[in-house]
C-alpha cells in the first residue's frame, strides 16, 4: 500500500525509477550473498574452526541469496507489470496520469484477480492529464 501512496503523491515516473533502483539493489545483495555462499563452500572443505565458520557462511549466504532473489523478482515483476500499462489508451501518453483510486482490495468493477503473493490485487484507476481518458492498471 505504501507503493500506491508513493505513486499518488510523487507520480508514476518517480515511483517506477525508485522501484527499479531498489530492485537492482536487491540484485546486488543477491550477488554479494552468492560470494558469501561460495566462500562458505570453500571453507567447509577445511577442518576445525574453518569447517564451522564455513558452514555458517554457507547458511548465511544461502539465506541472503534466496531472500534477495525473491525480492528482486517480485519488485521487478510489479514494476514491469504496472509500467507496461501506464500508457493512456486515448492519446498514448506514458505515465502522465493521476490516480483516481487504488488498492489491494477488490476492484470496483467486480473483477476477480488471482492473488500472487504480495503482488496480487494491486490496481490503479488512472485518469490521463492530457486527454482525461480513464483506464485500469492491474
């Protein structure tokens, strides 16, 4: 819901750019987690304290890579899905709209959407600032 508020207050372009920056920061953390994971695999082959430290690094790296990859994919999917629909059907202006209503709650037209984890149910009723046309972004 915070993302929808940011779209409403800051505008879609600003939200989209910010979403992509955050998304790629998660990709960077995935890469760093992968480095930690590989370091842990190398240390597990050792003995004594290196073996225990390697197991800890392996576990921590695995958790970071899995969580980071999940967040990256989710954020990118939401940004791309909304970005593809941010074009006015009337005048073809990109991201030049105001948000009339939005939410994760059921859509006003009674449409039934499939909830896909956190990304399911996000929708916006947009009004073009240029031509006044309205459309749903889901």
